[in-house]
C-alpha cells in the first residue's frame, strides 16, 4: 500500500495535519525512527506556529503522543541516537587498522580511557532476514558470538527491541558481564540499512518482576566488572544472499590493561565475528533444525513472530534490489522528499 507523501513542493496544509500525525505514529510503530523524527519535527514546528486556538486540538494530541507511554515518546531520542550512530559508523578518522583478512577489516581506537573496535565485512551466502534474526536472538549468542560464555534475553519488548545479559569469562584474565538494551531503527527506504543500537540497560526500562542479574564476583588477573558497552551495527542487504555489516563497540578500558590483553580481545574476540555469524546463517539456509539453534527458536511462538516481523520488512526490500525503479530509485525518491521536508516553510 502506498504511503502518504508529505514531501511535495507545497507547504503542509492545515487539512493535512491529522494525516501527518497519523503517519508519524505509523513510522514510529514500524521502528523507522529517523523518518518519524524528521516528520515529527516539522509537525511540531507547524503546530507551534499556528494561532493557539486553531491548533489547540492538535497540540493536545501531540502532547499525549509524546508523553510517557505515548506512541511518539521515544522518537526524538532514538532518532538522535540512530543518526549519530550512522555518522560514527561511517567515520574513518582516528582508527588504527588491526587486521584486514578474509574480507573482514578490524580497526581500533583507544582514547580517553575508552577502547573502540570497528569491524566491517560483506558476508555472502546468507539470507538478510536470517542475519537480522541471529543478531536479535540474544539468548543464543553463547552458541556463536566470540568471547560470550553465557547469554540470556531478559525481556522481549518487540521483534525489534530486547533486553539482554551477557557474560564474558576469560580464564586467568577477566570475568565480566554486560546488561544491554538493544533496539532497531529501520532505515531501508532512505539508506538501504537497518541500524541496531545497543546501550547499557537501566533497571527502570524493565517491567515489574524482571531484574538485572548481579555483576560477576570472580576475580581473574583483572577485577570483575560490568562493562557499560555501547554497540552500533549497520546492516545493509546487498542482494538476496549478501549483507554488508559495520559493527562498532566502545567500552571503558582500564589504563593498566596491557597491549597483550587488548590483542586477545581484538584477535581472539573479534577477528572471527562475522565468520562465526555466517556459519550460523548457513545452517539456517540448509534447513536443518537439528543443526541450527536459530531454526529451532523460529519454531517457538516468540521466535516465529519475530522472524515473521523481520521477513515482512526485509524481504520486500531485498526483492527490489537490482530492479528498475526498485530499492535504489525508492531511496533516491525518499531522500528527495527528506530534503523537501527540511525546506518546508510550514506556514
């Protein structure tokens, strides 16, 4: 179904205001936070510029939608986070190349007590929707993700949003854990990508009865710690069997941590990240439930619903790649609309 086009050459008319607000809600529900935030910004400016009496109902509706628990509550903050992540993932300044092999480039940056690692690679031979499902299923990370010894999904908010708990237990080195809150920003129509933004989990984000596990206590060479990691992943489907990933993680690193310990994190921990993920995706493509924990998860009610939500959004975009007027044309049209939104006088 065609979506309303608010990017025409004319300014938004008062008669369009209700439809524009409805569409902002739709975009937020679809996790298209950047598009939703851009439209919301212009709707708010339009409402604020109207005489108080004529915009009373619209202003009251916006206040309700933006309030705690409202459909637009998170849009502005998540738009800022996603846009900043997109810029950071594409910025090459200050990064030191650690390794470039087997199609995967690993870089790092150490500054102000923070270690940042960035990995990018194009992974062939996998279905894009399967790749998204692998990243989503936090409780299964221990089966494939380097360094992860234990993993659990603390709460399943939505097919595109989860709370997770991970443990890293490196014998004789460190025992650490991460309590994280991850959500996706669908940005396919404009950038051909989905962003996954992961930040430290706050107890207040969890429903009553769900608690963050206590931090580890076992001491190794370095003290146990809860790592306040920031993770951003840009996932770009390139074809029905090819996906480009850019993955970045940043976390505080004690000044006393020696180079050899950092090399373990980089070499053993991150060097094979996408190779291991690809191996899981290949198992999924083979259709062998006995060999694939992810296919088995898809047969469970929550996994089935999440896989369907992802496929419904990823598969149509992938099918349009390479077609005349397909994904590339759509991205160009939406980008042009975006520029017109920024130029609207909203009078």
